[in-house]
C-alpha cells in the first residue's frame, strides 16, 4: 500500500534530502555561458566606464559658459580642439572654450557637459555658437556610472542571461566559473514499449516518456543520457540502474512504480539505497517513487506520459536547478476557467489548459484527458492545480496557470 505525501511535503523532502550545488564547478568560455549558473558572485574590480564620456555628438563645454544663451543670443565659444574616438582627451578646457566630441568620446578635463551638435553653429573662424544652454552633467556618462570596484554585479546562483554576458564582457571576463550541468539518466521499462521510430504491433505502444523526459531535463539545463528501453526484468533493471548511477547525477526511471507483481522499481531502489517516498497525493502521478542511492536522487515515475510529465515538471525540474545551485522561479498567470471542473477529493489535481485572450484578460480551456493520452496536451500553454481539499472549480472562477516556460 502506498504511503503518500502532499506535493508541498515532497518539495520540502527534496530540499532536505539533496544539497544545492552538488554537481561541482567548471570554467567555460563566455560564449558558452548563456543559461549556465554562476557558482560564485561576480564582483567588479574596476570602474566601468573607465572615463567620463559623451553620450551625444556635439561639443564638450563648461555648462556655466552656456547659461542664458538662445537662438537669438548664442554663447560664443572658441573651439580648442577635437576629441578623437579611442583616444584620451589630451587637452584641458578653459573658460570660454569648447571641443568637438563624438558619441563615446572622452570628455576633456575642465568640461562638465556636452551640447548636442543640433544646438550649435560653426562660424568657420574657430568660433562655435551655442544655441541652447546645458546643465552640469548633461549628455555625459561619468566614470563608474555603470560599475565601481567592489560592486557585486551578479550573485552566486544566477542563471546567466544575454545582458549578463555583455556585462561580464565589459569587465574583461572571457571565461566564467559555473556549476557543471547535471547529467540525467533516463530509463524506460515495459514489455509493451517499442522505440518511437517503430510501428507498434498489437498490444504495443511507443516509448513516449524517454523523449519527453529528455526534453524536460534539457530544458531545465541538464545534459541527458538515455539507457534505452528495458523489458520487465528485475535483474536487468538493477544492472542498468547501477550503470546509470555510476555516471549520472540523477536517474529518471519510467514505469514500474505502481503496486503490482511485475513492478520492480521499488524493490530495486530499496535494495541499493533508501526509498524516501512511495506515493504523492496528486492526480495524475500518485504512484511516484523517490529514492536516494549513494546520495543521488532516483525517481520512479509513472509509465503514463501525462502523469510522468506533471510529476517531472513539478519536482524534477526544480531539483535539476537545485543540483546546480539555483532556485527555479515559477511563472504563473491569472485566467478565468471556461467550464466547471470537478476534482478527486483528497488529492491535488493537475490539469492542462489552453490560454486565449489578452494578457490582462485570459481565458483557460481545460484539457479533458486521461493520464495516458499525452497528445491531448499538445498545444496547451500550462496547467493549474485544484487543491486536495477542494472538490472542483466552477466555470468563470479565477485560477493561477503555471506556464510551461520557466526562467
């Protein structure tokens, strides 16, 4: 008989049983870093930018020299030189002087503002007319505006985004230290399974779970290795699980988790380590097994694809993030359910939905499907949960939809 835990208890169990960031560290080129997780905080050790620079094409000036000027009464300044891109200013601006400067050029000493070229006139005799006054600091980016030494740019556990890569490049980093990707081993079991490339004969079905679970693990940031389809043979399962654990950080075993004479997953896991739970108070996915062997997590997932998906998205995805040192942020949106949905009292019930409408007024059409019918989920946008102490939701009720995409 199954001794079930609630989904909330399962999340707590996983956090208590498997430390964060246990996959180890590696150093990779910056070009390979998007989506990887920092294993140490990145702290600035220099000023960025390293000099005061102009944010427009125009003339570097002393702001006080422009006060009160206009189209009718321009301020007349002597052009003392020109600032070239990629070079230091090389001059000091005195009162009554200005210097031509491009966008990104180094602002010379003595200047405290830049006038846009649109508000100037060149009289051809070395005199520049300023037609609009500027305030100190206008049209300038100052040294250290972006970063100063000692500033924590990115925290440990940060999943690197494309802008993050730009910031690291600005700091002169061409390599970065990250957590190693977890390697997830996937094993499918069942006499009825055939590879997806084959046409099933009578009583056979294609192995949906291997491809689906590999896709989920890869999307969560892991590397994946498939150990193929196994017949319902306890000795073969044990040997394959041993091989998978010898090289993988996490093993997903699909099928063989229910209570039955041929369901060997529980016995195999128990004989090699410990079973942390057998049964989750959820629908679909109740007969899930979670074990620990040699400190590594092993999931015995239901063979039904929809059940295997919901369990994996709820628990395996965040665990993969945890193994490489990060917390996965869940994206949810509010929506109105279009029809009433009854629930199985006593278990949290999960159901896919199709979303339609505008972002601030979404409608959710529930996916009416059994746990083995994965094709019904195709095209859906996310799923919602009916709590275990609730007997259903009426049409028009607001629900929170967990989107399939996460950060």
